[in-house]
C-alpha cells in the first residue's frame, strides 16, 4: 500500500510542476468562468444573471386591461428584472428596438379591453384585436423573459374571462339575472378582475426547511468548466503512463520489487489525487474570488471524489485503447470538449431533446453538474446520492475494462 501512495504522490508532484498542464488544469477554467460571469452579468450581484431588461410599452387601449398590463411591468416585484419605458408612439417604440436600445416593445392596441370583455362586439366586427410584441433578434434571452411575462398575463386574463362567462351563465340558469343583463354583468366582472390583477411572476428558491436560497448562475458555470478540464487532467495522467513506457522508466520500475498491479494502482492514485487537488483548488478559488456558494461542504467533498473517480475511469480507458502518448492527447482533448457539450457546460441539457439528455449520462460531466446544481440550490448529501452512485459505478466499470485491456496488451508486464 505504501508503494501505491509513493507512486501516486510522485505523479501528483510532477503534474503540478508542469507549467503547460497547470494552464489547462487551473488557469483556463478560471479564465473561462471569469469571462462567462462577465458576459452573463454574474458579477453584477444579480443572482439570475439578468437584470434591467429594457422594454418599451405603448398603451393605446385606455381601458382597465391595458392599464393593468402596464402596471404589471412597472410593479415592484419586477423592478430588479425589468426596466419599462412608457411611450405614446408605436413607431418610435419599434425604432428603439431596431436601434438596440430595448429588448422588446409591447403595443397595446385601442379597444383591447373592450374586445376581451365584450365578445359580441368582437364577433360583430369580425376582427381580433391583439397585443403586439416587437422583439430584438440579437437579445433573444431578454426578449423571451418579456414574452413569458406577457404570456402569463394574457393566460390569466383568459382564465378570468372564461370564469366570468361560466359565472354569468350560472346566474342566468339559476334565474338570478335575466339574459338581457348578461352583457352588463359580464363587463362589470371583467373590469373587476382587471383591477385585481397583480404582477404574477416572482422567483423564490427555497429548500425544504423553508430557507430562501439565492442561485448564482456562476454556481452552474464554474462546476461545468472545472469538470470539463478535469477530463484533460485524467487523460494527461494516462498519457504519462505511456510516456514512461516509451522512455524506459516503466520497465525499470517493473524490474524492481514492485508488481505491475502496484505500479498501475499507484498511477491511478496519482491521477485521482491530481484531479481531486485540481477540483478543490478551483472550488476554493471561485469561493474566494467570485464569492460562490457551493452548498453543503460534505456534499461538495463527496461529489468531488465521485466525479474525479468517474473521470479517472475514462482517462484509464483512453490510455488502454491507444498506442502512443500523442494519441492520448488528441483523443483526450476531443473527449474533453465533447463531454463538455454533452454534460451541460455550454448548454442546458434539460432544454434539448430527450435523446441528447440520455446520451449525456455517459459523461461524468452531466452527473457532476447535476449534483453541484442541487447543492448550490440548497441540497444536502442525501439529495445527490443518485449522481454520486452513478459516478462511482461509472468509474469502477471503466477501470475494470481498462485493466482487462492493459493485461491483454501486456503493458504492465516486466
């Protein structure tokens, strides 16, 4: 056992003496996290990465529903997210969007309230009066936020309108009102619902204990970057095994009173320790520099160990399949980027097709990102047991296959 740790410690110290390796192990993840944080607004103090989304509103309606929609966007609940500007000229509003001065323009047409409340007038005119949403194509995320708020308002308004119709029909059926009074009662109910409309979109994350949790978008990006470059570390560790064999260091080591199992075990421990050190340094660095809240310390430590174990399995499998150190570097770099994409470093895998999410599960990145996101949102060790067990099973299975391939190729024989 002592020999295993001595070999592993030697590989760990050699890895941190390699300046080129340190750039990809530590400097690159830090730099990319810093860049992504600046682009998304993660350093602005806003937990979602979005704030002060500019929207221009033109209210030509003059009715209750149009006024209420303006009040929704001007509400205190959305003040940190939305920066509304009320104008009278639709042409000027669209021009602000075209000039990239606003993410979207909302034009509420004249007669909007009346068209919703009185279906008879709408049917007689044969026209459907619609709210216009004019969006900026180079600001899709901000425009989507505006669209979501607008859709939520319209959906609630439609539910209220249908509810008013059902209520009016019920009153007529029970004889409480006459059929000729239905239009007047319906309009009164619609106006009353418009006055009661409140801003309906607020975001509050809580954990089961009821404690409020603020989620920083960097808490999602930083683990993704760290896990992506972890694949470089594990594949680079396997590359050193083939390099030592070609240089004659490995055969000399096997001539000594050291078995092939001890040498391979020591190499695996070295790769594992290097990966753990890399992850812990990145976590500590982002905590100090970016003030990230990674979550439950015990859960973070266990997840780091499991993620590195799973990544080490992939590193050893790559080493067992190729013949030269150069091939390890090339294939390892390709797999690092591929796993980064599949694992959610650059895209949210939940927003894509189900088959993509299924394939992503072969990567330690996907399980790791899922676990770190759970911890960042207030989860505990018990909440990440599925990703932890998946990573442990992945590492054990891949390592077993790698050992069989090593024995077949005779790499660890004297």
